[in-house]
């Protein structure tokens, strides 16, 4: 029993080290928030051009927020896990304009029979006020604190009722993409680094007290929509 427990702890440590220790030269090795914004912009543009993402392309303008994880790394042997950095932009219901990005981490650990590794590109469409409010908190769990569902594929597909719709593309030994149970939390140090002052998600997404021209290309790539008369986000 003691040997089995020791082996499981060793495998857990090995898995977490492989998942969450940056490796120089990897596409997901983002050492600066500017790199994440550049990659996130490229991933969003790629989703908009992907013929398999027709529903996403036709409905993304209805989202209250767009959360982009350019590379979600997943792997494991018996004990698995996933991890990645992401950025969130929120739409102002009064003006229809998108905010500058706020930075987050997303990750989880799972136990079960599994072996392999993959890397996924993930975009979450935040569809409700509850979903936005969760993103403004210090930490929340997808599928626990907010309802999450797989985004539909195909122009005529119908979306499930959920706070967040998840779209992704994956290559590797695992099949499909699952973010159920993943924990999302702000990266305060990256937010401060990117805007050169201590700021949180509320300051960036709701109060909009900071800007960074480096993210203008991302904001220009987001869908333009007409403003609607609704209460402010986060209220």
C-alpha cells in the first residue's frame, strides 16, 4: 500500500512538472503577456476563417465576453492534468466596444486511466451576466460555479443553454476537448505588467481605466456590433 501511494505521488509530481514547467522554444511558452496577446489574436483570426467554425463565426458577436487560450497543454499517465494561460475581452453593452484584455490561468488535474498528451486551442464565448461575473471573481470552476457546454459545430446547429460555450481544436493522443472542472483565475502579475500599474479584471473589463496599443490588432479583429440598452456588466 505504501509503495503504491509513493508511486502515485511520484507520477503526480512528474505529470505536473511536465505540464506546468515551461520548456524553451515551445509555442505555449509565453514569458510575456504581449506574446499571449499576439498568439491569441492569431488564434481568433484562425477560428473565424475555419470552415468548421461556421456557427462560432455567425454568433460570436452575441457573446458578452470572449476568452482565448491559445495553447492548453494536457497530458498524463494515470494522473492527468491540463494548463494554459488565457486572455479575456468583454463587450460594453452601451457602446458595443470591446475592452482591452485581462489575463488568466486555466488548469485542472484529473485521476483515471489515461495516457498521452495533446495541445488545444480553446475559445470560450461568455454568454451570460453570470458568466461575466464569474470571470470578475478571484477564482471559479467551469461546470461548477458556471454552466459550460460544448459549442455547436455547423451553421444550423443549436446551442445549449449555458453561461459559457466552449470551442476548441486539438491534436494529439487524447480525443476531443474537455474543460469541465477546470479552474480559472486572474493573473494579477501579468495584468500589472501589461498595463504598468496594479489593476484587476474589474478595472480592465468594466471600468476600463487602462489601455495598451499592443492589443489594438486583437480588438480590431473582434466583431463589430450595434450597442444595446442593457445594464452595465458586473452590476
